C-alpha cells in the first residue's frame, strides 16, 4: 500500500505568497471573473461585468468566438513558435492591446498603474481612458523602457480640454490616440440603474451592506486615496463649452471626481453629441501621432475611416455597454478587413490597422480574430476581472494565460508565426 501511495501521491510544492496560491487555481478568465465576483461588492462587480439593456450584444461578443471552430492543419513541421507581430510599426509580443476602461481603481486601488506595469512586462500596449483614475503623468512615470502607452479620447464639448489632454499625452510620450465614437449618449446599463450606481460608490444603506459583505475590498477602498477622474480634474470646468452645472453630483466640486457622480448624467452632460468626421480632421491638427477610431460597427464607416486618413480602426461596441443588439466585432472582421484592404489600395493610403475589440477571453479568441483578418485584438474585462481578483499579480497572470493560450492554439492549428494565420484555418459557422 505504501508503495502504491508513494507512486500516486505527489505533494504540490507549497507556494509562499497568498495571492500566488489563489492564482494557481485560476485556469482561465472565467475563473478570474468568479474570484472578482467573490471579492467585489455586488454593485462594483456589476459595473464591470454588465452591459446595456438585455445584454444581448455583451453575450454575442463572447459567443461569436465560441461558435467558430478551427480547421486545424497537422504535421506542419513547426520549428519555433512566434506569437509576436507588429502594430503601428512597433513590436507586439502577441496580438493584444489593453482597452481603455474608466474607473479602473474601483477594481483595485493600484488601478491603471498596475495594468501599465503588467502590460509593459507582457510587451503589449495599454490604453488610458479619458475617464481614467490615474493621470497621464502617473501612468508614464511607472511605464518601463519600451512600454507602449495609448490615450483614449472622448469627444468632450470643450475642445480646449481635449487639446490640453493631448498636449499632456504627447509630453509624456504616449504613442497613439483612440477616439471613441460609440458614445453619442451613454448606453443604458440596467444593472447600474437598478443599483443606483454612483462612482465612486456612495455609502447608502445598500452599499453599506454590500461593503460589509466584502470587507477586504471596503478596507482597501477606504485606506487608499479618493478615486477621481484623474485626467480631467481641474480641466473639466476650464471654460470653453463645458457645462459644469449639468453634472449630476451629490456634492463637492463638479467635475473633479472628488465626489460621487451619476456617471450617465455626468457623461451625457459633458459629451459632444455633434461629433462628426470633421472632428477627426481637427484632431489631426492637435495630435501628431497615429489616430485610431474606436467603436466602428459597420463596413461603411470602416471605409469612411480609411478615407479620413486614420491609422487604425477598432471594431468595437464598447464591450456591449452601449447599443444593445449591435453586431459583435468578431462577426464584422472578415468583411471589414477586406473592404479596408480595397479602400486602402484605391486611396493609395498607407497601412491601416484593424483591431477587433470585445469578447476576448482566451488565446484561441485572439488566434481566431487574427485568422479572420484582424491585425490585433483589444480587451477590457479580461484585465479588470484579474485586477479585481488579485491586483497586479492577477493582471500578470491573465496576460500570461492569454499569451500562452495564443501560442498553444497556434501550435495546435499548425501555424508557427502570426503571419501564417489566415481564414483557411477557420471553419465557417
Ligand atoms: C468597466 C468598463 C469601463 C469602460 N470604460 C471605457 C472608457 O472609458 N472608454 C472607452 O472607450 N471604452 C471603455 N470601455 C470599453 C472597453 O474599452 C472595451 O471596448 C471593452 O471592454 C471590450 O469588451 P471586453 O470587456 O469584452 O473585452 C469600458 C469597458 C468596461 C468593461
């Protein structure tokens, strides 16, 4: 019996660090999501996890990948597997960019700084949101050498504010900007409506109970500096067209992010609903680097984007948080990639990157998007769940899951480089 036991019992080497121990059990993004759900107050989890209205687009973004199967090739004599590629002319360790997310510090006090550092270690770009909770300068200060930082721009009514942000981003060596175009109004996220979500969470009877149920999060939240809109504080009321009086705050200085705000009210008051393609031309006059348009959801608009000379198109429906029943970005990739290639050839334009944003939960999703014609993918919740589950170590963990998943899938479909990924590897649905 002892001999049999000795043959089958292998004790796992103990892992000293508690967080590392917890992460050993997180095999995929869904596991990290479960861990996040257990650590966050319900309202905070729903803010990250939820989507607009019936959440059909949120669901479709993920399902579009799951319903597509591979047509794998074997015996391809794979020597070395190489997941690296280039994007905007610079190297990328694997085809993923971290998406802009507002209020990131609600998941963990380190917020964007943890994500910037983890993205740098993983060799992929990080995009800071206008609604970020760490400033352009704070992010630049922790970015290591060679780190790639992008800045996401919302169409604020106050053009002076946008220009001031872009000047800061340029001074801090941010590489590219993404103009988000899918937020003519803020989508109706019904989980937030039901919970009466304010950001940062306001202490009312509901949130108080929620907080007691998640004492670890509450303790970290109360001990850290107040969560604020770090990029727009001090600028949001800086004259121009900003209509500060419309911000639905519950007290304090409007627009600084010091006090809780009703996010929908705040953003709907600040955003310019008149945004048009002319504004892309205006952006060109105030930003020297690459411009990507985030939120393209049709072939027609992808072609218009080429005609307006942008360097990249991000197929996105804001992670299913804006227009419900909008198409899943992955479903759009083949038609958009081919229309963009034709439009680029006709216009004699330079290279235009097509990025598929939303629903990425596994390395195999990244491989499918690239095989369908995207140059890279973008993802938000994947790192937010990880950040909420285990802080910066969680983000390192999820990025390694996605990198190794990309590598493994490439091997199993018979491709040794990203350039070898093509539509022939996908079975049509
Ligand atoms: C909590 C949260 C906040 C977000 N905030 C922003 C934002 O400030 N600006 C923006 O352009 N997109 C924002 N997005 C959308 C993401 O950039 C991205 O499009 C989306 O997360 C992709 O879907 P995925 O979460 O399935 O990867 C946010 C998404 C989430 C989940």
